[in-house]
C-alpha cells in the first residue's frame, strides 16, 4: 500500500525539513542521521533516522532509510544525565561513559567506563589528557562545541575517536552545556556510548549488496527472519546466543514452523502482544515492544528483551517475511533497577535523615536550590518547595552570623560545626550546627554550597542553662549585696530568654504582701503590692510554674481566680522560689507586645533555674544577715567594757580594745601573737595552764574563776575569767571574757569591814532590844492594873449601879469607858508586838461570825470617823459563812485599817468595809 507513494503521503506527520534532508543526502552523498519526536496514537515516540545513500557506480541510485525507535534510550539517557550528581557511585558501574569537561577539552571527571573506552585503567589516568586529542579531526570537535554552545545540548552525536593505543572507534555523545551567571559556557556534562559495533553493522549494510545478511550476522542485536507462516528462515549468532541455542539446534529447526502462541515454551512473555504480532504477519506493518521480561530464561541468556517486528512485502504487496530485531536489555534493566534502588535509597536517606540537607547559592542573601524535608520542618515550613523563595539571610537571627559563615566557607572552602541561632517561620528561635562545603567550577568560582544543618537547641539550651546556674551560684560569692545579686541574675537569665520586663517578689505571709526588691519593667514600677489574688500569689499558692497569655489571663480573671495588678501583659511567665519545702517568693517575666515571646520550653528552663535563684537569694540574704550580725557583734565586742580575747596555742589571736586598755596598751594589735601566760602573775600560772588544758580536752572544769594579771607597767590587776571553746580558723581555740574586778575587790574589803562593824552594832542592839522588851513587859503590867480598875468603875457609873445618874453623867462615863478601852487596846498591841519580836505570839482561833465583829469595830471607831467628817459603809453579804479566826486579833486589824482610813480620807469621804468569800478564805 505504500510502495511508490510519496513519503509525506504515508507519513503526513513528518516535518517539511525531511524533504530537505533527502535532498542533502543526494547532494552530499553522505549518510544523514536525524532524530525526531512525534506523537503517535497516545504515545510520544523519539526515533533515530539514518538516510544512507546507495551507489551504483559513482551515482546514488537509492536511499535506504533505517528508522530506529530510541524512545527508551532517550529516556535512559535523560534519567542518567539528571541522576549524575546524586548517584555518582552508580555511574562507576554502568556500561556507558559519563564525563564532565571544559570547553577547551580538560576532563574534570569521568567514570571507569569512559576511561576504559579510551584505553585507560582508571578515570584518574585520563585526568591530564585533553579530550580534543581523541577526535580524529578538529572539525568533529568544533562541530560538537558549536552545537552544544549554541543549542545548549546535543544528543546522539556520532563521531569517530581514537583510543590511547591508536585504535579508532565510533561513539555516540549526548551532552549539555553548563553556563555561568554571565551566560558563558563553562562546562560540558555528558554521556558517551561506544557504538562501534552498530556503526560497523550500518557501514556493512551500505557497503554490501547483501546488507541484510551482513547486518544479521554482525549485529549485536538478535535478528531473526520468518516467512508469512511464521517458519524461521534465518537467525544471527546474537539471536542464538540470546536464547541459548547451539548452531546445531538452530540448523535443526530452520525452515520449521515455530508457534508464536503464548503457551509455547519460552514464549509466554509474548502473550500480551500475540494479537499484534499475528497482525504483523497477516497484514504487515511493524510492532515495537520496548520491554519484555522473559519468563523462563536459560542460564546466561537474556532476561529482559526489547523487540521490533516489521514486515517485508513482496511486489504484490503481500507479506513476504517478518524481521524481528531483539535487543538484550538485561544489563540496561539491571542498571536502571540499580539506579532506581539507589535513587530510592538516596531519597529515603535524604528525606528521613534527622538533619537538614541543602544546596544553596553563595551570594550574601542566599537561595535554596534544593533541601530535604527535615530542613523545611526545622524552619517551620511544610515542604522544601516552600523555602525556595525565602532569602537564607533572613533566617539568621543575627545578620553578622551569615556574613561570618560566608567569609569562612569562601576563604577556607568549608566550615564545620558552626553554631548559630536561626529564626523559624513563626518567629521562634533555635540553635543550629552548620557544616558546609563550597563547590567550585574549573575556574575556581563557587557555583553553590552543599551543607547540613543540625538542630542543637536542646544541647545548647542545656549548656546555657548549666552556665546560667553556675554563674548565678558564683554571683553569690562575687556580688557585694542583694541588689547587685538581682542585677546579676537578670543579666545571666537574658542569655536564654527575654528579661526586658522582669521582677523578683519576696512574700511576707504575716502581712500577705509582696516586696519587690528588684523590678525592671517598661510600664510599671512597684516596690510592694498586696498579694491578694495576683498572678504572683496564684503561682505561690499552687506551688507550680505558670505560663499564661492574654486570653488565659482574661479567663482566669472572669472566673475570679486572679485579679489584675498593673498594666495588662500579652504573656506572663512566673515560677515560685523554693528552698526545700519553703516558698520564699516568685520570679516572673512578661511582655506587653509579643504573645509568643515565651514557650513551654522556656517555662521548663525557668523552673529549672528558679531553684538556683532561690538558693542564691536565700544564701545572700543569710550572708547579709550574718554580716549584719557580725557587724553588731563586732561593735558590741569593740565597745564592751569587759575584755574579749581569743587564745590559740597559748597565743593571742584576737583582742578587743577593752583588753588592750586593761593591760595599758594603746591598740589591740600590740598584743596579737604574744603569749597569754606572760601577763598572768606567777602564783596563778600553774592554775591557768591546768584549767586551759582540761577545758580544751573537754573535761569538766569551772568556766569562771578569778586570777590576777600584770599590765605593761607592772601593776597587778585582779580579773575574773569566763572561758569557752570555739573554732577559730578551723581549729579549736579558747574565747575568754576578762572582767576587771579591782573595784569589786575594794568593795568586798569595804563590805567586810562594814560587816564587822555591823556585827558589833548588832550585838549592842540586841542588848537594847532585851532592855526594851523588859521595859514593855513592866510598863504594860504596871498600866494594866490601874486600867482594869478604871474600866470597872466606868462601867458601874454608866450603868447607875451606885445610884441615879444624869444623862450628862452617863455620857461622861461612856467617854471614860471608851478611852479606857482604847488605852487597853494600845497596851494589848504593844504586848502583841513584843511577843511577835520574840516569837511568842499565839493565836486563839475559833469559829466566828465576822458580821458582828465588823459592826462592833465600826461602832467603836464611829466617834473618830464622824470627827473626821467621813461617812462609813458596811458591805457584808448576809450569806457570808463563819470563819476560823482569832476574834480579838481580827478586831485589832480592823481598828488599824479604819484608823488609817480615817487618817488618809478627804473631808466628806466614805470609808467602805466589805467582806467576801474567795475560794476557801474570807
């Protein structure tokens, strides 16, 4: 159907240039090789077309066109070219040459196959060879360079080259140009295939009238020819070897019909194509099967094949024979499998490795050319593609770090473990360890940077936290007071978190108040505030750290858990300050603008550091208290009137001013280092040494005793020592209080003398007292006898027993009686006093009712009471119980009390006599 027709009639999809190509072959007489890509059906197919002139004599009689489907080869070449950088190790094992060279012919890199192709043992042996020297002609080399430079690439450029040993071979070169930023070609990357066998086959076809036989016999491809009934007519050696047949076996079945049914042995791999194959035998046409896996290959035979069937028709247009070209693609499939497996391993490694991998430009701003998923996630992006438009310099927290990184990697060619802080997409910060290498072209220019980035935030944070804790602990010893310590704490904390708004609050439980000894804040300034329901109190009450943002604070306020204090903040973070189980306060930071400034990780760090902060504050407060106490003690010791000394190894180690003054010296320093025993008078030295020995040995001995010392001018001074044991410079020492008892000794002498005199006076007084007692006894006896007569006669007169008396006489008699009884009482008191002094006073107790006793005493004293212008009131409850007492003595007591009351009461006053029961007494 096609013989005799125009090419464009049969192949309407061919471009117009094809006609020109045929004209060129007729004109030049040279074989023309071209490649075309067309859409046939739903498949894109790339073909290689060879237009070969056939000469009859010196004239071209016809052109043989050989069209080969190279779609799969092109795909393999493209895949190989794209995978070159990533799969360099695999490139060493594939059977095609891979190279990178400069336009002037210098081989920068090549694989072993390329080296062997040129006759070298290894790629290194060919490094110093100029690739231009391998071309047979400079024109061939120039054509290659011009094509690649102008079009950017060249495919299947077939050319003859010369090996190291001088032999000539054919090769097919595919390459692309690598240009610099200026657009100049700086490198050629390409692959080269030894196509000598194929060229030999094609040349044999051109040279020989029996080109079919020559091609079949010499082709590395398996070629078989069958008639229209599928009988096998001929095969080449490649076909025989491909299927594992011997020459004898082949000769036996030539001319025989070999079934193409897929049930036939070794042909099951054709079952999916049997219909198309039969169609070729019946109707002609051609069929290309790019890949087939042989089901049961013989050992050492093809496992994968590529088949191309095309029918040759006779003059009648009927199928005369069918040619099958079979290519053993086992090695290619293995190489492709190895590439895929390597790609998969690389992709798996690339994507799953926990560190960030990247390739980037070396300019100051920087762009990522490629990156793995770990790097994207490290910076908070969903995929590497999201990072490609981000400037790398913007990822650095400090622009100077980017500058230093580039300076180092450009000057040294690499950088290792460069620790720097980066900023994530959400603004959070992390530490990274950066290592990179500069990749240069043949001119030494850096084309890109390859590197890895490891997130070391956890390690770095741990190091920083340990450093902060150490510095805070050290600050206790290096700061002079609490305020300086607080400043130091804030300074060290700002290395791991923002402390722009920072305060330390100490809690007073008695007043429920916070004192703020240190407060750095952009809005507020407090020195104290009521704890109440503040966030700070909430942290202390719940004894746990707290990180809250604005919405959390509003919700807690709405629920009544807290009440706001000061300017509202966007985020607040606080932790309790604890020493053991005791909470002494809290430390907090906050931000008024950035709600994301602090994270849960910051809270954990804050909590961890807070223990050291609390210990530091507690220790510093204790130190200040100790210093204050020591100052008070020092002042007390220095101003004490008694001497205070510390003696160690018998030598003065400390002496206060009072001691120096006691010994007649101007300053205490004059005594330091001198022997204590030298100042003790000889008679007491043995005693002091023995007591000191026993005291230092811990044996019981009186701590206070008296001795005498000699001052610097020789005066003897009596002193009292009070000795104790202390640690001085980590060793036992004696602390001694020295009291000058000179005045006391003088007083004792005076007292002793006075006591002697007092004893003499006492003896004289005893004599006088005895005389007084005798006088009182005689006087009371002499007075009692006439008084008894007076009392008797006054009672007779008042009662009218000697005859009638007038009222005036009776009143006078009563007056005599009252005064006589008063005198009697005085005499009795005097006798009682005498008996009390001599210890002979007796009480005549009996059960008495105090009410009439009180009433009689008042009536007896009424004239004196009324004379003094006073009133009298008796307050005795009617249920006052009887008591056991001496009625006469009680009456004496009442007379004395009432008499004193009359004497000291103001005019018009009231004298009250009351009696009450209290427990068992009246």
